[in-house]
């Protein structure tokens, strides 16, 4: 019986090979696929509420955990707004006001541009694989359940995140975010797996806040490149405020 179950897991999640029973490896694999070492992406973000909807077109550049730059390309009202992170520091730039605003660490959980994603989400400041301890929970049907609890020395926004990962391709289909009172605060679901530059990545993301399920924010990746190089001053305050 053990041989039968073990061989089934290997077949269903062949990318992990002999590491299929190691929860740490599931998170490392997903992060390599979805984040890589650096990336350039184009996406739409649609914010849906009972009273109004709006869609932003965004370009995002990320290098490791330490540097990220996002730029809104449309609509015209928000065009050119940029958000930059270098190490643990963050700034927003509003071109129409010609104003740069520092974002304090206490604002990392604040909404980004009125969406259900936070500043921390957009700038990928934390790493699930590196900043959390991982253990398997009880499987839920076709999903492996992985409980991720923050390491004592990590500076992450969420004490616990529960991952539901597909047994077919090892990639996440859902993140459940819990606060320090162990209360579920929001749920992020993933779908539409695509091959971007040799990486398998969910192209469709939906974030729903637990306290108001009539709202949600949808991200759709239009393009995503991992074989990119950035100029030395790309992630800089000078570039942040350049036209």
C-alpha cells in the first residue's frame, strides 16, 4: 500500500521527484517557478466593489527580495504613478504632483491603490520559502495543504499562511492569510496556469477580503519574462522620479 501511494504522488507531482514528501520543497519549487531571480511583467488589476469597478494596467520589475519597481500605465488619471522598494524602504511617486512620498513599514499592510492587495504584496517584500516554516496539513481532495508559520526572526506581515497546492503540478491554487489572532483575513486564489519564459505560473489571481466578500481584486498577467537584465540604476530614486 505504501508503495502504491508513494508512486502516485511521484506521478502527480513529478517536478519534485524524491522531494515530494518534503513541505519545504513544495514552497521552494513554487517560488522558483513564480518569482525566479528577477522578472518583468505586464498585468491588469481590476478592482471590483458593489458600487464601482476600475482596471489598472501595470508594469512591474522585480529583482530578488530586495528591489522592486511598479509603474501604472493606464488609465490616464493614474498613468505614471510608481512604487519603488529598495531593501526595507519604499516610496510612491505621483508625477502629476511631482511628489515623492516615503511609505513607512507600518503601511506595508495598507491597500495599494485602493485594491485588496497590500504594498507588501505588490512589491514582493517577503518570501514564503525563506521567511516561513512549513509542514503538511491534512490533504483536501486534489490539494496538498501546507501550513506556513512565520519564523521568529522574519519581518513578515502575516503570522500564518495556509497553502493549497495542486498535486498535479505542485503549484499553489490558494493562499489563506491569518492574523496574529489566528483569524482568517483574506483568501487569494490562482488559476489559468501558463508557460511564461519556461516557468509555469498562474496567470489569473483573485484576492477576496474575509470581512467583505462582496469585494475582490483580480490580477491577470499578460506577459511575464524571467530572462531580463536591469541597468545598475534601474531600482533607484532617480529612476523613480524620471519621466
